[in-house]
């Protein structure tokens, strides 16, 4: 891993919990007609085992003067706790109570492809799909849709398995 400059902060996961953190990025105004207003970027991190706890240090390469908005996902055995936060200066402020979020589930008894979602100019998709067991993102396969003249992606999802999917949108 290359050395990362910028800001960093640490959290400690209790046993059985795996936390991942995403930074929310706002799309530049000139791209808003074609792309979602927000995208997410998973923060790089390092891990250190302290007893039976896992201490993770997360890195933000380009701290913003007005703060970096964060989505904090903590995966347990059968649930996901969602918090929001902000890195402002040298402090990370996290919501005291998890906020309620509207969600839908994707479930199938057969192997399926979840496809036809748009990509932003930097090839980050607005919908992020995570395997809760490993906390790894389900990586899409890119393809060019000749009918719409767009680059799209598709992900293969395994049967009888749960996935966590989220998208950041502005409340209307």
C-alpha cells in the first residue's frame, strides 16, 4: 500500500463486528444531468489486533475545509448498524444514535445477475453491494450497452445468501 497523506482516525471493533467506512462525494455540477448527485468511496484502512479487539485506522487523503461526510457500516452476525459522521479538522463526530434508513432487500433462490446500473465518470457506481460475511464489495463486470451507448455493470449474486446494498440520495 502506498503511503497516504491527509487525515486519519481509529476505531475499535468489538469481537464479532466488522466496520467499514465510506466517504460521501458530491458530483460536480457539470455532471449532474447525467450522473447521481452523490457517490461513495470506501476508505483505506490498516488493522491491529489488541487482545480480542480489532483496532482499525482509516485514512482520508484529501480532507475538505467544510468536512468530509462519512457513512459508517458495522456488520454483525445478522445485522448492519448504520451511522453517519463527519471528519472536521482533527475530529471525527459520529451520530449518537443510528439513523433510520429506508432499504430494500435482494434475495433469490437461484444465481442471478443484478445489472444495468449507471456508472459515474470515475467508474464508481451509485449503488454499492457488500457481502456482509466478508465486508467486501461485490465487484461488477463492466460492459458497453450498445442500445443506450453507455458503460454499465453487472454483479453476480449467489443464491440463498444475503447482501447489503446502499445508495446515497438526496431526500426530496
